[in-house]
C-alpha cells in the first residue's frame, strides 16, 4: 500500500481574527490537498476558482483533472467546493452529517426565496441543491490508508482525513484547525456552528496528529510532539 500527499494550494482566511483583521481583508479559500494511493487520486477541498485550481494542480503535481478519482469536502459549504464541477468524472464525497445539514439548509432557503418571489435566488439555490445531491456520503475509508476523521463543530459535519503513514500520522484538518496561530493558541474559528463541539474536535485532533494540513494554512508539525512524532 502506497499513500502520499501534496499541498496543491495553501488556503487563507478572508479576515484573520488572530491578526485583528476585518472579515473582508481578502478573498478567503480553503487549503487544497492531493492524496495519491495505489488506485486513487483524492483531491480535498477544491476551493479556488476552477481555472486557478487546475493551473495549481498541474504546477504542483502534473495531475490532469480527468485523473482525479475522488473529491472529498471537509465541509460542503460553497467556499470549499468552488472548483468541484471541474472534476465531473470523480466521485464527489463528504461526511454524511455535513451533507444532510447543508441540504436541509438549502431546502429551507429555497422555500424562503419562493415565498418571497425571488426567482433568481431560487434558481441559484436549486442549482446548488443539484450539486449537493450529486455529492455522496463517504465511507469510513475512502481508500486503503485514507480514513475519515470526524471533526464536527466548525460546521455540523466537518470531517478531516487521517493518513497513518509509517513515520507520522498526518491529519488533514479542514476548518477544525484553521491556521498555525489557531493551533498554537488552542483556538477555534469564531462563528462555529457549535463552539463546544469545535473545541472538543480541536483537542481530539491535537491528540492524534503528528502533522497537520491546516484548513487555511500550510502543513505544520504538532507543537506538542517532537519532529515527525519521534
């Protein structure tokens, strides 16, 4: 069994609360990661606009969109899936509680827009609903050595991926751990769906991971461990 990973695009927050920035300082996007196994190419959180992401994918891995077998969303919200349609041949996956929660939200928004007579908004929401309906609940293991690691709280079904590699356990965190400052200061993002749940997920992540792919930042060591978990 062979498992490797590579950061395709380093994410950023629209406004970094631990830098005392306003929320509209830049265009936010999630970190995108490519996981390669013997039989699968799994792209995690295709957050940049499609043209930009495909360029980064080529630059960082020489991987073509048709070679992507799975797309996994740590969160199913729009920001994490801007370039999802660029991978029509892949299986689109997310954690089942995340899909269910977002589908319920979109259905409620559609009803509200219809009641308000906003035809343009209703059409946009219907298109969003169709995308979510194509997304499938992920199995506990997407491929050998690539396991779901639920981290609820930031969103209802936020879910990372755990890669138990020979020298270190790598955890792709999503927004459960957003940046290195959040990691070092033990903080979760403001505006979490459930802050107590998010704090519990943060603690669980720190307990298990040697290396983290942060939701809006780079790859980093667990500050509570030695190099590569040694």
